[in-house]
C-alpha cells in the first residue's frame, strides 16, 4: 500500500529511456462494463451479453474507452510523476477485446525523453503502456506524450 | 429525437470521403468531471477546484479520457453505422482543457474508406472527430480507424 499512498515523485531527471513501470491489477466485471457503456458507449455488444453473442465481438466486451480509462487509473498509480500524468496526446490500438472477469495490468516503458526548447522547466516523455489480461495477452497498446517537469532548482 | 431513436443504419457503400456527421451537444459539469476522475484519473487537477488552481491546468479540468468518452457517446449517436462503431485504433490530441460548464459537440469527417482485401464484407473507415466547446474552440482531435461493414447482398 505504501507505493500507492506515498509514491516517490518523479522528475524528468529521474527517468531513463527503457525504464519500465509496472502497475497493480484491476478486476473487471460485467456490471462495470455495462455501467461505463451506458454512460459513454451505448452499443449492444457493450451493454447486453445476449445481444453481444451475434455481434462482431461474439460476447460482451468492454468499450475500448473503458479499457483505456482503466489503463489511465493504473498508469497514474504506477508512473508517479511529480506534477501528475498530463497527456498532450496519445495513440491507441486495441489488439483484442477486454471481457468480463478479466484482470488487467499495465507495463509502461519510457520510449523517449525530449527537453522543451522553449520551456526550460519541462520536457515531453513518450510512454508506451501495454495493458494485459490475466493470461498475459495484450489487449491494448497506448503510446502517450506526457508533459514532465524538471526538479525545481 | 427521431435521429437518435431510429437512425438510418449506414453501410460502407453509404459513406463518401468528406462526409460530415454532426452530433448533438453534451453538457458537462463539475460533478461529472470529479466522478469520472475519481474512478479513472484520480489526480488533484481533475478532482478538486482549489487544488487545481495551482496546477498545470490553472483550474478544474476534465480528464482527457473523460473528454474522449463523451466524444464516443456523441459519435455513436451521430455516425450510425449498421453494425455499430467498432474502433481498431485511434490517435488523440488534446488542444485545450475541457472545463466545468462546457457544452461539447462533435463534428466527424470521413477521411478515407479502404475495403478489406481479405474480408469482402467489410472495410476500414478513418474518421476525424473534432470535439468543440460552446465557443467553437476545439478541445480535442480524434482520428479513429473504424470497422465498417458492406450492405448484405
């Protein structure tokens, strides 16, 4: 629990290309899938197990935006940047459906670190986050551009 | 309301590059921003207006994943593909913060239509969705690769 409640705040100087940050896990069930979809992605294959059987997904599947939202929750807990995880943009691909009963976890790798030319107190860090299920299968790849601050002098 | 409750299902043949689909609007408030952030992006600038004042965002701002989730809700209602809006991947950039009190709407433009070589019943459609606030300022640009089916023979 200590890692969640009193994380070490990380500054730009603390990161190295190739560093990997591994999250805790997140248990997903049908009720959560249906609740998220009702609010944000109300399509039959995310709302109703019976309707989903005959769909593209051949069974109830989480909205991809639900998977990415869970990924963000796990990322915020595992990559503890000093001023927060602030995204400027992202690329996402969904490699297979997320299902009820899945246990998700995220491994995030620092791909690049680019100091800002105009703002000396910060830089942009590119982070690749692979979200996997309990069988170790990747369900999503997220590459984010994150604003990261230097340690104050 | 008719457009929401009995939309015309669209197949690949019904789409043309340059077609624009305009959504209804969505009213966002502080409670929604805080509720989403509590679940998926628990960082001070998304959770607490006072704490947010001294942050990067200089005031309470919605999680970018909340903005994209709202965008999906508006997209599903406005781009009524016959078998649903099924994304294979996406690129997102957030151009400015989404704030309490914002009214969001989405304009989606068909950028390309590529029939599948291996699966003759479908293709991939690239859709650019610009999410704007009540002042017409873009808050997010989303480019999605969407699976789209041909009309059954």
